[in-house]
């Protein structure tokens, strides 16, 4: 059973609304601290909403709560996390001359954290 995934960080509308309350507000913080997982992958990894996982990339590791993506928002094998301090820890520092680090299509490994 493979726990390898492609992680796609990005912005969400709830995150955008939360920014008006400030980055330390509850809505913004809730949004950047959850990993969206396809329902099929949630089932395969025996995960439930709120379970915690370790996500490891080539350059970093984080621990984050999971939530099932709605409907068919994500295909199996793809994860989503809103941009924030956690997602930044998984990105490398190389900008390939653009000034912006690679932030899409990160290869990651996911491991359930014991309660």
C-alpha cells in the first residue's frame, strides 16, 4: 500500500475571507491547518476527519489534521493544503531563478499519527 501522494498547496476562498480578520484569526488558522484528502484515500488509509498525519517532502515534515475533500474535488493520490506556515515547511528554497519556490506538485509521503 503506497502512502505517496502529490501535494497541491493553494489559496481557498475561506482563507481569503479570513485574511480580513487577520492571519491569527480563527477562520484563517483553521483553513491553513488542515489537509484535504480524497475520500477514497481516507478510506484506504483508515483516516477519519480530524485524524492527524505526518506529511514528509524532500525538504521538510509537518503534522496536520486531515479532512475528507468534498465530492470529487480531489482525485485519489492528490492532496490539498491551503498556503500557510505548514505548507511552506514542505517547500524547498530553490527558486529556479524565478524568486518563487516550487509550490505545486510536491511529492510527499503521508503517515497516520497514533492518537
